[in-house]
C-alpha cells in the first residue's frame, strides 16, 4: 500500500506544480490565482508525503 501511495502522490504533486507554473505565464495571467492553489496543493501533498515517510 505504501508503494502505491508513493507512486501516486509524487506524480500528482509534480503535475500540480507544472500546472501552477503554466498558469503564471502571461498568456494565462487570468488563471494566476488557480496557479497559486496548484502550488499550495502540490506543496501540501509533498509535505504530507514526507511526514508520513519519516513516521
């Protein structure tokens, strides 16, 4: 089960960071707030993943 969580959490967090980065490009400036939430979501997933890995 732990390996499955690893295989899902890291790619999802990476995709959120990628989407957030794209939303900060000038062509997508109207989506900047959504980009911030993508960064927050990706950071939260990585934080929870690292905390659960050390426990």
